[in-house]
């Protein structure tokens, strides 16, 4: 198939010719989180996965985010040895409003066309929506995601999507990796001022970043302004200090666990039938971290939820939605 540009507005004849050029459709799912982006291509038994940096719009902007996604698509095309894609679903952190999705979709299509990439069907949605699709396969339930950011998203028995959190570190994101890192940095500067208790985090921070000198506290400001580190990169240090017995860092994690439980409490009003199926996602909860242990204790205070393993990952959710987009396009062509 020649590298021609086709989108949802192209003629049905052209779309059928492209889709039928292969025995199996080429489907792409993209999980664009706050820290990294994963993209997977499935075509029959062929499966190719690639990874890149964050595409969170609030962090890198629409242009850079779309360029990173197109780079991943180009890599998938090359490794998959395919002329194009039948359906692409991109779940991007922080993309919620219809106008945001439309704008990102427009830029993605334009950049893909410039690179000679064929995308028949394209759906831009949030990373939270692909997560709940992967977790429950379309069934009702709640997913709590705690990674760089935090959000609780649920699907009711009527198919309605409800959410709590996901406001970003500038406004909220309490309990997230970014929030934990920020609270840790605040604890350091308070300790250096004499307003707070001493914490091991001060020495660990100075050991990791030689530019920071505790005897000259303003070097922390300079290092942060020069982007030597950001909030999420400090989270492992806070975790390590808490595990080593640092009370200041442990208290940060205790508060983080409480904030995560608050997200779940706020969603209960949408689910009269109990217990509500619950899946945990994100590096803060999926890995064996001190926060995960503390949160499990908080979860014991919420018998309204029934914790269960996810049916699939957010990436699998994006693939499932891509398959739905492809089948919907086929139905429209045959009608």
C-alpha cells in the first residue's frame, strides 16, 4: 500500500481498500502517562512495543507531545514492517476536554501526514480512560491510579464515567509521586530553616546532586530552577528515607495514603451497589513501595470496595478501544 494520507473523512471505498490490504488489521494502543509513554502495535500474531518519554500536555506542550507520539508510531511502522495503521488509540495524561482531544488529534494527524504515516482511525482520550478499559474490559468498577499524578476513575452500571482527582500538581494531585517529591523538598527547606525537624533527605539530596550544599540552602533553589531534578525524581529518595526509619518522610507517606483513600471515598456516591470492584494501577501502588503498604492499611477502612487484579493493563485497554474503533469503521462501511 502506498503511503497516502487517509482519515475518518476519506471515502469509504478508499478505507476499505486500505483495511483489506492485509489479512489482519494493524492496531495501535498508546499509554501516555506522566513519566513515560508506551506504544504497542498488534497485527495478527505480530506484536511490537516501543517506549518513549512523557507526553503529558501540561509538561511538554501539545507540539512536543504529538511529535513524541509520531516518533513512536514511525518506530512501530519500521519495526512492524507495515505501511500504516488501521486504528490508533492514544490515551494521554491530562487530556479531558473535547476541544483538547480534538486539537491533539488534529496536530497528530498533520504531523503523521508530514512523516508519511497512514492512520485510518484515530481516537485521542485520557490515560485514565484506557486504564479503566484495560482493568475491567468494559464492566463497571473503579480504578485508582497513583503514579506521577493521581486520579480515581469509575464506570457505573449505566456506563457513565465518573472521576475524582487528576487536577495536576499545580492544583492538587495529593498522594501522587510528584506530590510526595514536592512534600519531601518542602521538608528539606523547612529543616534547613529550623522550622521543621531534621530529615535524612537533606543528606541524600546533597549526595545525589553535588550542586546542592546544605550550608548554602539557596543552592537548592538554583538546582531546581536549572531543572537538575523535578518533584517525581525525588520520590524514590523519600521512599528510601521512610524505609530507613526517617519519621519526617514516613509522615509524608502516611498523608499520601490518606489522600488516596479520600479519592475513593468521594466516588462511592456514584455506586449504590456494594462492594465496588477496585483495581490499583500506577508505580506508587503496583510496586512494593512503602506507600503501597500504608495504603493497603487505609483500604481496610473501606469495606465498600473489593480489591481485585486488573484484567489487563492500560496499554491493553488502548488496544481494546482501537479494536472497537476498527470494527465500528467496518460496520459503517457495510451499512
